[in-house]
C-alpha cells in the first residue's frame, strides 16, 4: 500500500490572485527543509503531496512541524478512483485498526465521480459495519474519523490529522531585524514574526566586560531554536560597550534606559538598511517595564522612521511564557546571564519620559560617530539548528 503525506494549506487557500506565490514559497520551503531526505514533492492549488520512504517518516514529520504555512497534514493511502478499489482498500485498512465508533467523511473534488459525497459516506459506512464486528457509527464524537478525498487521477484515504505550524510561509514578506536579547520575550516575538512570513536577522547588543561570553552563547542557542523554522539565521553582534558607558557617565540615571533604547533603534535602522531589512522586530510588551509604556515607546520610536513590529505587545507575561515553552526557548532564556538591557538598570527609570528632555540628555555626549563605528564593526555569524562551531567569536 502506497502512502503519501497530504498537506492542507489552510489560510493560504483564502488568497486569490497571490495564491500561487504563497504555495510556491511553501513548496520551496518544504523542499529546503527536506533536502536531506529521499522525497518527491508535488503540488496543486488545493493540496501538496510528499512521497517518502517509511523509514524516514518520523523524522520528516518533525521537520514539517516547523514549516510555517502548513495548516494540517495527513498520512494518506493512495487508491485508484473507482468504487471497488476504494472499498477493498478500506476493508483492508480497518481490519488492523482498533476502534468502537467511527464516522466517514468524503470530499468529492472530482465532480465527474458518479457517487455524491453523502451517498459515499453511507456506502463506505455500510462497508465498515459489514466487515468490522462490534463497531457502530457516531457522527458526533467518533473514535475513528475515516476521510476520503476523491480526485481525478487518484483518491486518498486517511485517518490521522497532524496540526501544522500555521501562518504564512517564511519569505512571503520582506526581512525583519529582530532585537534578540537573552530574555523570554524577544525569541517569542521572532517566532511570531516568522509565522507571518517574515524572515529575520537577529541583532544582539553586548557590552563586554559588563556582559559575559555566557550571555552571548545564550543568544546563539536561542538563535538555533529560531533557526528550526527556517534554513538559517544570521546573528549580528553589536559591540555596545562604549555607547552604554557614555550614557551612564553623562546622562541622568532616570533617563539612561530611554537613551539606551534610542541608541539601539538608531543602530537597528542602520543595520536594516545595510542588510535589506524592512522593519524592526522586538519583544516589547505594553507596560511590562519602564521603557515599554506607551509614552516611552513614543519617545524611543522618534529616532526611526522604520516600522517597529511588537508581536507580543498585548500579551501578558504568562501567555509569553507559555509560547516560550512551546518553542523550547524558555529554559535557555531563564539562564542567569545578564544582557546589556538588564546589567545597568537604574533604581528609578522614568516611566513617562519627555522627548525634549531625552534630546537634552543626548546632547551631553557625541554619539553619532560611536553609532557609525558600532554598525561598521558588527560581527555576524550564521546560525543553523544543527550544531556548529563558533570558536572564532567565543
């Protein structure tokens, strides 16, 4: 019995004139994700099919679970589109299955097939009842869903359903630049941005010796977790030490976080222009800390004209933590290595900063050449989900 993985598009099917672009991008992403497997992939406007070797199925499923744009997939049995072949295969399949109740659901995509969907449900239901002792039909809460898709060349019978990652295929939007700290929120923000089709570069601000190499390695490990959802992630490491020291040497303590974030946004915009990014992405959540009040966001945003995406802006902390656990970044994020956003936090940071005062604080030191130097001297590494050596930077 030949099987294929049958992929359903979900949200992609709502696209009209752009549907082929989304499907072709998904096809290419799946092809890249499965390049190490012996598979054949076929697509049409409503489904995608993957031929595979049985010995590789479980590993293939793990890869598919990390591909955005897949709504659901099934392990389906192929059968010729004629009633006798369908009945005979179904009898053979249910013989080895253990269940008490079942329901048949038919999708007749080939409208030339002589039996309508509802008639087919009744017909196949009768076949199961006749050939499987002790079972009954339950249309509300069956133990076993028997699904049949009737198509012109072949039809497909399947019982299982595996939920995909959903969203849009990565690459259907331009690149975003993720401000990746070592915290809980920013990796989740990166995951959610990718789920909407946005490929990401990660940017990490470090302030050695005030931050440690352990903190850098923590961010590399978080980048690996995000790389599971794409082929690779570029991680840009910004040396922020001199800028941060000047801020804390010259600016009023209550404004240090505000000025620091304004400097970061300036650098992010320059890096976006350098690496062809279209937006800044970060893990800010409204009201969570002093720099994330709406007043603070407005003052900090003033230095850039680039869109700033905050995917977790309206999530509470417990919701963010739940997502972090789902994508397996939480245990890394809580490792006790401080980044430059936490190492110099003042006792009383301003909650509602004044834009005029922020500008006055910035006049106390010459930051523009320091920003240019930071951008020109970024260290970039390519992070893959598999193990890779980073000895040149560590």
